[in-house]
């Protein structure tokens, strides 16, 4: 399973590659991919506190028992 740190490192590597790429189209694509990696990292870091709690449907099912 990937964590937010993995996606942040990947985004940084993509941005470094975009800086040295000779082709503007490749550089733009790397920057787009870096933005996607950052959003994944933010999503995973937002989910981290909720990982300790069971999903809502499970909590409701337990409450109904």
C-alpha cells in the first residue's frame, strides 16, 4: 500500500525531471502528473485519522445489533 510520503517523493521526482526535460510537452505532462501525485498524497493524509475508525456502515450495523 502506498502512503502520502511515497506520492510526495514521486511528485518531487517528476518536477525535477520536468526541469531538465528538453521537450516542453514532456515537461508539461510531468507537471500534470506531479499535481496528480500531490492530490493523492493529500487524499491519503486526510484519510489517515479516519483509518482508526470503522466505516460508517459498519458502525451503524454494530449499533443496530
